[in-house]
C-alpha cells in the first residue's frame, strides 16, 4: 500500500508543486527557486526509493477515472525511467536560473516544466495504453509553453509545428486505441500478449497498431514525422531542449516499445517495418546534422538519428524472437545513454548561449579554447555519442550492432531479407561515422579553431558560468566515461533490471564488449567519421567569405524540407480547402432541402414565409430572394454536430450488434 501512495505522489506531486512555485514566484523569486530545487530533489528521492522494490510487482488502479480508469505499475523499467526523468529535470532546473537571468516569463516556465514532469511520470509508470495516452496528451500541451518561451517569431513558428504534429499524432493514435480496445478487449500492457494471441483478423490489428504508432512516432521523432524536432529544439531554451531531447522523446519510444514488444512480440513482419523506419530516421538525422551550422539544431538532428538507433533495436527484438537478448539490452541502454549525453551537450550549449547569445557555429569559433570545464563536457559528449570505446555510447551501440549481425548470421545468405539486413548493418556503421563527423565539426570549431575577429577577447573571458552550473556540468560529464569503462557494474545492472518489461532475458554468456570483433566495428565507424570530416566537411562545407576567411557554409537548400514541401501545403492548404468545400456542400444542401420542402408545402410561395397581407390562406407576399435561407449560426452548427454524433452512435451500435 505504501508503494501505491508513492506512485500517486510521483505522478501528481509535480502538478501541485508547479502551482505552488507559481504562487511563490509571484512574491519572491529566490524563495521560488529554493522551492523548485527542494520539490525536484524530493521527486528524485521518491523515485529512488522505489528502486529498492525492484523484483516485486506493485500496481495501482484508479477505478472509473475518465471511464476506463488509470492503471499504474512498478517494475524495473518503469522505475528506471521515472528516476531518469526526475534526475534530468533536477539537473536542468539547477542550471536554468543562470540561463534565464533577467528573462521574462520564468514563473510560467517553471510551473509548466513541473506539469510536464508529472505527465512524464504518468506515462512512464502507466500500465495501460489509455493511461499512457491521457498523460501523453497532458505532456504535449504542458511542454508547449517551454518551446514558445522566448516568444520570437522563430519560437512561435517552431512551437506551432510542435503543437500541430502533437495534435495530429494524438488524433490518429486515439483512433488506433479505440480500434485496439475493440479488437483486443483490453489496453492493459500486461494483458496485451495474451489478447493478441487470440486475434484472427491480423490485417485489422496491423492497421489499428499502425495508427497508434503514429502518435508515439511523432513524439519519438521517427521518420517521416521528425520535422518538428529540429525546429522545436532550435527555438526552445537550452534547458528545455535538454528535457525535450533527453526525456520527452523517450515517451514516444515508450509507446513504440509497448506496441512492438507486446502486441507484436516476435512478429518479424512488424519488426521489419520498425527497422526500416528506424534506419531512415538514423540516416536522415545524421545527414541533416552534418549540414547544420547551428549547434542546437545539430544536436536536435542528432537526436533524430540516435533515436533511430533505438527504433532499430526495437524492431530487431521482434525479428529475433527468442534470441532477442542483445536487442533488448541495446534498446534499454541506448535510451539511457542518449539521455545522459544530450543532458551534458544541451547544458553546454546553454552555457555558450548565455555568454555569446548565438548558436551560430561561425560566430562561436574559438570560444572554448581556454575553457577547460566546457572542453571536458563537450569532449565526453563527443566521444560518447560517436560510440568511441571506453565511453557510454559504445556499449549500447555495440549491443544493437551485434543484434543485427547475429540475425544476418542466422539467415541463408541468398535471401532478399538477408540482403536488406546487410544494408541496414552497413548504414548503421556509416551513420555512426557521420555522428563522429558532425561532432568533430562542432568541437573543432569551438575549441580548436581561432575566431578571426575577437579571439583575444574570448580568451580573456575567464568567468563564463556560475559555480552551481559548473558543478552540474562536471557531474554530467564525469558520468559518461564511468559507465563506459565499467559497463559490467553499471550498464549491465540497468539492463538486467529493465529488460523484463520487453520480455527479454540475459544473454547465454556475458557480452565481451571489448573483443576484437566489436572494437573492429567501432574502428570502422571512426574511420568513416574522420574521412567524412576531412574530405567532405572541410572541403565541401567550408567556403571563403568576402574577406578570404573560410567559414562554415549553409549549403542545404531551404526548400528541401518534408514539412515545407508536403506537410504544410497539405495540412494548412489542401485539407482546410477540402474541409471548407465539404462544409459548404452540406450547407448548400441544407438550403436546397428547405427550398424543396417549402415548394412542396406552399405551392404559391416563392420565398420565405411572411404573414399574409390580404388574410387569404395560401397567398403570401414575395420579398426579395435572399442568397441563403439557413443563416450561419452556432445553433445550426450544433445541430449538424448533433446529427453527426447520432450517425456515429448508430454506426457503432450496428457494428457491435453484428
């Protein structure tokens, strides 16, 4: 019972704390900051207390809430994600005070980040898709003010894109959830495998699950629904970007895992589709990051790519079936490694912005040459993200890569499926090389190259962050090599704890992360990265300006964007036009029906009924013919809405009866 109360506290305490922080902030900002730190530390402590219960299964049900109730559950994966969210929220909030110094609207910002944390806890602790969906929606709307915080034209455009994709994905997912409830008879996660085993109409199940996947894929930045992520990250404050990239995107991954590892456990066809989307995300994000000259946009595109690695691992779980141990562990560990890496990198970007007020790589050249703490944090982030041995990203990428290699070894070489998986494996290695290339681009520009205009002034800037921010940055950077050099005591422990959620199991023998074959795969990616950096980035992406100085050129065509080429024309022009045309057709049909009935009932009438002037029955005056008989009104709109609701209800009754 104690754990049940703790579950409720972890989910709903941040909402109460958000309101409290806003009220306190109206009177005293320092008191608000202390309250925020205390509330977030308390949330993290509560999540860590739950970790002691790993191995026992606790659940809580709030019967009748929103009809189907709220269902929560504690196991290793749920608790680990709860701890991760609480930790990253605390760390980013600690550095937010310096980042937002003198800024407007911080009181509102802190209230909504606490609301978002509560929603995140609701998603990660949920035990059914309906509960996850409810908190998923709360999270989308609560995080919107974080994106639009700066209220610039770019921030408004990026936040509109973020909200538009969120609403679109949610509506499609809701349709899928309704279908899944009808097909499976339940949305509870621990009942999905059993329910799916009795389904006979698999085509309908695939359709319902694909619709559900859309909303989760949007939040996870999965291709081709990824375009909001670079835009939102580029305009959001750096601490908010850290939350978006490190944790909020994992809510989408959570949903993909629930669908793939329960409804389609060991389903190779579904797994292949997930692998293809993951591969497209991995490659697309890496290419966009290579071309970007804005460090925050680079990190955002990098998130698309790194989450593509995770999505591939989820697909490999389905394909490998009973042999999915490596894929399961790679999924868990890369989720956590990516979160820790992006925490450090986005906080570093925030420190740079506070000093320079720009994220433009050309203007930031040479800024970090004599700034050891910043150099250390970015260096650890570069090595970890690129999968260099002895750093955390290497461990999880090795597991995912080996799961692909394992499957290729299990298949006949002449099949088309084997050729496809070999292509995926080659693109995996290539994308790892691109990761090193774009991270080298940032590191060399900021920490090695000299600024052609004011290098001496940049070198003289000794105090560039507060002691509190410096402490948080050092902690974030030190974690990365520790868990990379001690994987058997850190990352393997986490994988053992969380793998049960994905129905994984321990590998038949301990993984030798530093074997020659695994080191060879990492060396191939590193070699590709070095080649791409020196032969493509330095040669093709750097041009001389009018002063003869080589700068990083923006050569990516502005029109080459899925959102601008497809989504905006379709969603903002074609669909509204089609909807307006349909509505106008219905409107005119209503007018026509009224005219027809009037003609049939009042043969002598030529227009609207008016009181008789000569007091003879059936004889009426005929005033000027109006263009429309039924006026546009709220009442008429509600009438049409009611007709639509009745039609839908009749349809559902007929379907259920049959």
